[in-house]
């Protein structure tokens, strides 16, 4: 096991300034589409979290035996297997959610974050650390999307998790639940976070 | 291991790949097979729930045996030639008020793919007792809102031919609330709803 | 059937552009759209691969996976078909035409991880398209993606000298422009009578 310092850094980095979504703009494809409903986003995020953490762990466990030539193929295969497990589980135990998510569960495979973490981290680090890295990346990814979904659902339908929050005085911003809304919301979020980072850096000077 | 040998560069990667594939595919297949029955059960229960919902009959949610029992009490499937695949021609219902009702499958093109719905009718084959959408590929959060309760509930007691009006303004017996931002899906549902009445007439009476 | 294929083709380009309404292929879209020249290269490669793999995956799905009851393995199989196809094309291009290889070669590996390619194959299965429909859907989606990235590269080139709030530089402004493009493309939705 690595030194506690490294463990802490591994966990904290993806949550803060190295967040996969707003620092690297990676992997938003598969999940952005379902961010117009908080419930779907949370379930989708759990799927991503499950896949990043377990694929990181698995790849790290067998990293010494993976031949360099077929490295990408092996990684893809492992990631795809975990995604299929998510898909099957959802289908068996949450059929309604499964139907709503449609093809987006499968698209977790091409989520650049998972592949990126496997390549950049799991291949060179011990299993424990890779698992932590996977979990942290998954959480760092999820919370951004959950924030976006929260605002999109709230502004677009006046509801949160299907419960009406804003009263009848609220006029729904339909644009928020339509595709452009996701782009605007994500841009505003990035603006906000980057603005804070810039301020912090200036204060540090 | 010899790094540049024939074995290391040609044979080993292949063996490794095959091994990984076999391990993972068998793992995945195992999980698939172990949930297969559940998925099938889900599907039959899903259809039964849809018929009960369309008939406006209460059923115990999340209790497969309970649903089965209520279904057997209230619904009888009438088989026939024009039903596709394993679908019954129509369902004969015992409505909550003791009257006889009917339910039929109705299909139509949606924005992205086929929409399949079950419509329930009172004995006059005009007044709708309810609707459930069993298959749809509409845009999540927009067109897919046709599966939300407020949208489906508004069909109860309505009679065709229908008209779609702006969301939240329907008050006539033939008016339905459209979904803001999902014009295409709303139009598609309108078509399906109007077709449902014809389908019911044709299937139930044309025996 | 032909009529529906044509409708699907135009819907995939305009009203339901795979990038602007399904957010697929965002990663490479954001990173490559800086230059017009590279955008064109990647765009052309995407059109070609998308159209071919959607047809190829349709054949694999309907003639291999379905008859053997293996449809639950489709994620793995599709991604392998795509990866293998891209690899094959790369090898062929390298042997056949050096000019083409210089223009497209470096983009091909990028494509395997482009979510839009896999997305098209998955949509095709869920929507139960026929072979022709799948092909036109893949072709249309590719062209739609090409249009979006071209337009974006053009706009970004003009923005190079513009003054932008610090926090919005890079990804932020790109996303806002993408949002506006999505809005503009929604305007096409009156154009097609589908369904």
C-alpha cells in the first residue's frame, strides 16, 4: 500500500482542480444526455462509478501480464464487460429506469474518463491505489453532472427528483430540458469554477 | 521472459487475449443467465400492469403475485388471428364499477421509433378508461414524458376524436394536453389515440 | 422503407444531430475543433467509419448475435467490430495511398474511442432499423457531425483574437457556442414530417 499522502492526493485531485469534467472536459458524452432528470443522472453516475472503480482495479491487478501490443483491446474488453454487468443488472432490477436510459448505458464504454484513467493510472499503480483513483474520478465526474441535472430539472420543470418544488408561479424554462440547456448549464458551471480558481490564484500571489 | 522472442511478441498476446476474453465473457454470461428468468418475469408482469393501468384498476405495486391475482380476477385475454406474435387480439376487462370494458394494443410511429400503447375502453368502445405506453424511444425528458402520470391520467374519461392543445389548457372531453417542447411526440400520440378507437371497434366488434 | 430511410437521413443531419442533440462525440469535438484543417480530416473519417460500421454492426447483430441469443454481448462485439474495422482501414490506406494516409491516418485511431460511432450502432439496435435505415442513419449522423465540427472550427478561428472573460476561455466559450448551434439546429425541426 502506498504512503497515506499519496492516497489522499489520489483521492482529492479528481474532486478539485483536476476534475475530469471541468478541467479536462472528458467523458461528458454519455451522461450529458440524461442530465435533464436528476434521478436518471444519479443512476447513470452510479454506473460510471462502478465501472471506473472496478475496471481500474481489475486492470491494475493484471497490469504486469498485459502484453503492450493488445493493451487497448484488453482494457476495452474489461470495461465493456463491466458495462454489460451494469446494463443487465439495471434491466433485471430497475426495468423502468433501464428503458428510459436506453442506449446511454452502453455508451459508458466509450466514456473517455474510464479509458483515460486505465491508461494513465491503473497501468502504473498498485490495485488499491487504482481503486481509490477510480472511485475518486467517478465521484468527481458524478457530482458535476448531478449539479447540472439538479438545475436543469429545477429550472426546466420546477421539480426536483419528480417532486414539485417551485409552485405554480414558476414558468418552466423548457429550453433547460432540451439539448441546448445542457451546453449552457455546463458552460456556466465551468465559468463559475474557473472563476473561483483564478481568484484563488490571484489571492495566493 | 525473452522480450523480443517469437513467443513474447506473437503467441503470448494471443493466448492472453483469448484467456481474458473467455474469463470475462463467461462471467458476463453467468450473470446474464442468472437474471434471465427475472427479466422475463419483469416483462410479463410489465404487460399485465400496463393492462390494469389502462383499465384503471388498482394493483399492488412491486408485488408480482398480487398483480397476477388482480389480473386474473379482472382481465381475460381474447386470442385471435389479427394479434401479432404473442399478443392477444384484445383484453376483456371487468372494470371497477362492474361494467365490462376492453383494452387493445395500438401502435404508431413516434419521433424516433415505434410507440406501442395499450388503451382501455368502456363498454361503449368510445370512452377511454386509461392508457399505458409499453414501448417508446422518445427523447428522455421531452417526448418520453408521455410515460409520466399526469400525461397518462388525462386520458381517463375522454372520448375521441381528439385534439391536442397547449400544455395545461385541456378542459373539453376531447382535448388532450400536449407536451411543451415535444411537438412531434405529441402529434404522434394524438394519431395513436385516434387510431386506438378505430382499432378497438374493429377488433372487438369485428369478431 | 425507402421513404423512412430518407427521413432518417435528414433527421440525423439536421433536426436530431448526434452531436448537438445527443451530445455524442463531444470529447474529440472539443479538442479537435481548434483548426479547420484537422476538423475536416476528422470529419471525413467519421462519416466514412460511421456509415460503414453501422451497416457492418447491423449485419453482425442480425445474423450472428440474434440467432444465437447473444444480444447481451452486443456492447463488446460492436466495439470490437469498430476497432477492427478502423485498424483494417488504416492498414489499407497506408498501403494504397500515401496522400490519403497523411491526411486521414492520424485521425483513425482517435475514432475508435469516439462515442458517436458506438452510439449510432446502439441507437440502430434500440430503434429496430432495417439495414438500409441503419446505413442512412450512420451516413447522416456522420455528415451531421462533420457539419457541426466544421462550423465550430470556423467560429473558433474567428474567436482567436476576441476578448473573452477569463473563466470562459477554452472549453467554456466553446460549450456556449455549441449550445447556440444546438438552438439553431432545432430550428430545422419544422422541416421534416416524421412519423
